[in-house]
C-alpha cells in the first residue's frame, strides 16, 4: 500500500528549515573520498575482428575480412520483441553482401567463409520505419515550441564530483569547448534510479502514479505512466529509449515493465538477446566493441538516420558505474570522442544535449562518509544549447544561467522538457510550485520545503548560530586575523597589521540531522527511510562576520574545522570584504591590487 503523500509533506514541514538552500562545499580532492579512488585501464576487446558491421539501417560484410578469408555468406535472423522480458526469432535472410534492417533493429548474424571458418554475433542498428518517417516532422511540432531535438544521456550513480574526477577530458570538452552548463544545485528527491528518473520523465513520483509493482496482484503495466516522450511523439518527434541492464531495468526490476514498446526505437530487445551470449566475449565487450560504445554508436546512428526529423532520445547506461566507483574512468576517451562526433556531424546544431546521472554512488565505503552521502544526493546534470538558441532566446537562456547555483530537482527538469516542446513558462518562477522550469527565474530563497524534497534527501546545509562567548568563536577570529596578516606580511612597511575589534556573528553550517542519520530504506520500494545511521562528521564549516582595525573594515569568511586533528583552515579566496575600502588601500591599489581588500595603508 502506498505511503500517504500528506505524511511525507508533514515530515518535510517538521524537520526542514524553510530558508534558502546553502549548498555544501564538497572538495574534489577531499581525503575521505580520495582514498577510495584509483585508475583503471581501458576496456580491452581484442577477441578478433567482427566480420559484419551495421551502420544506420544497413549491415554489411567487411571488405578486409573477405580479403583475408575469401567469399563469405551470412544469415541474418531478425530478433523481435515479444514483451519486456522475452524476444523471438523472426525471418532469416541469407546474403553474401549486405542486409537491410527491415523487421527489427536487432539481428542474430551467423557467417561462414570459403575457408570453412565461422563467425557469429548479435548486432543492432536503426531500422528506418516508413510509418515513423511519414508521421514525424518539424511541421507537426507546436508553433510555440523551442524547435530543439532532445538528447538525454546518463550514467548510473555518478555524482557531479565523480564526473569531474573520473571523466575529466569529457567534462573539460563539454564545459570549455561546447559551453555546457552544469547544475550545481541539482538535488535528488528519492532513493534509487526509478525515484530519480520517474519525476524527470513523468513530472510525478511513483507514489502519485498508478501502482505498477510486480509483487502485488492486479497492478498495471508502466504504459499507464505519462512519459514525456509520449508528448514528443504525439507532436512529430521520433523517439528512442535505451537502457543497458535488462535484469535490473528501471521499469522492469520492481515494476511490471511495458506492455507495448514505449518508443519508436527501443534497445531492450538487443540487451535481452546479448545477455545470453556475453560469456563468449571479453568482459564488458560484444565482439570487438566495448558494450558502452554500442549504445554511444546507436545514439549517433539514430541522429544520422533521422537527421531531418525532430528527435527525442533518452539513454541510460549502468553496467560500468552502478556497482563500481572507478570503472567509469575507463570510458573517458570514448565519451569525449562521442561528444566530438556529435559536434562535428552537426547533430548538436539543433539539439539540446543533456548529459546527466540519476544520483551519486549509493553503496560501499564511500557512501559511509558524510561527503559520500552528500554526493549521492548531488548527481551530475548538465545542459548544452546550440549557439543560435542562446542568441534567439537570450532572456530565457540568461534565466537558465542564473539557476545554475540554485536548488533544482528532477521535477524542474520535467517542466523544462515540457517548455522545449511547447514554451509556456512565465519569466519568474513561483515558490508555490514544486516544479519550476529552468527557463524561469527560480527564486534564490528556494529551500527543500519549497521543492518538496524530504529532509533526509536534502543536501542543503543547516545553519546554527554560535554563542560568541564560546572558545570556537575566538579561535575563528584569530584564524581570520592570522590568515590576513600573513597575506600582507611581505608589505608590512606599508600595510598595517590588523586586529579584531568586534565579532558580529558566527554561524555553523552542517549537514541536516536527517541526512546524517539516514542509513538506508526500510522497504524495497524506497518509500520509508531508516534513520538509525550514525555517520561520523569529519568537518564543520563556520562563517564569521567581524570588524577589524585600523580602518573599521568588515569581513565575512568561511572557515573549515577539521575535527579529527582540531585544525582550522581558511583560504584567502573564502574571505569577502563587506564594506568599501575606498582610499584606505591607495598605497598598493596599482602595484598590488590583490591586497586592496586587506591592506590598511600606514599613515592614513
């Protein structure tokens, strides 16, 4: 029986502080995370050369194989989807040249050469379906749509920091070459992949949708969900849904799966078929090709075959990253090349590229650290728009940029996708709405309460006022003064040594109590939280506001307290000068402009 939404909302009201979200500072090179990291070698698929390749809707025998082995004859047996859990063989065609995919995207290929050697494999391409071709087109897209293809591709269990750590080349190309925008305040709303992706794809949580769970009688198939790709398909788009792990599928592991094929192109039949054959090949391979590249190649071919048509594709890859924190590093070069191929082919000229993840890593020792828990709640999520879009829709693109550091959720992504299909959002977002399109200005005071995020999933930091009579307040002020005076020490003949005249306030930021206590979910559906955990907090972050003399300068600073060795750490970049320094720094304003905030010129 579903948990009542009113109970969830009451829990949110009870435990959440309805103040603006302060995102945690999660260092990329945090020692408590780095100890779990190591490099992995590239995936090696040297098991011999494939004899046949499929590109687009045609599968052809490779010329170099015929040169080596003489005339080759192959049989192509179409693999047809029966339902989400079974496939069946269809017609078989024999040929000694090429085969055009006509019944299915998936074929079982068996070849024999004139020297009697044989080769077998399962291949996939993009069958060009005339019915799909005829009912799709930009002329069917709503007039007030943003006229963009949508390419969403994600990895399982990749936090924002993990993506940067393990896929640095891809990240650099995405952000610095393509101009990708990364959501730094993106927060999950539930446990596991379905709870992370269903709000994106439907705008609702599982609790708000019809019951489709396997273990209960008379529940429905997932077809009843209002998937966003249905809206795109009904408005002229060609659609595709790709996922690589059939045994643990998003909508098949706990749920009943799809009765009808959900999208125009669907990779599940391919992955069901190869699941019985993968023992024949090296780990993570299908013949000479790494399995992750099969999906990347499929995406490229989909965008090539339907080049002139509006397209919506959602792809999700989990094999390498779901259970292992480090393996995803093996695909950095391939993801980089994938992005380069999309760019050079022109596929990104009229496409919004959404490179993303469902959540951060959920298992193992990393997950037992405070930073690991926080990173689980902060997955990688990015958008990249074509250059023409940023000029034509300057106002909403600026809104999007303003939202990068604001608390955002899967519900907002769904609202954004709806805007892409048919733009209707106002300029300013309303905090009364759970979902706010990223093309609207999301109010900076948004909190987890506004966004309907349960307390134990909220990564925002709690604020706690610190009594100024406590020893820690004095230590923080001393650390501040020592850091600033050390920074100006080489210029003491002109810059005065500062001292504290008044501490105005000190606050302590820490993970919210529910996050720290969260251990796991008590039920298989991820609806009921076990709050019996006792994760050790290794750091506290403080903010201090103080006045210094001479000069009556007012500063704010963020200082980290490392609890294990009782050490306070302050970076000069984490200090803000609140009031104007005016002429106080005139002795160094031209020669040492970096000191202007901190130098009180002697003699003033």
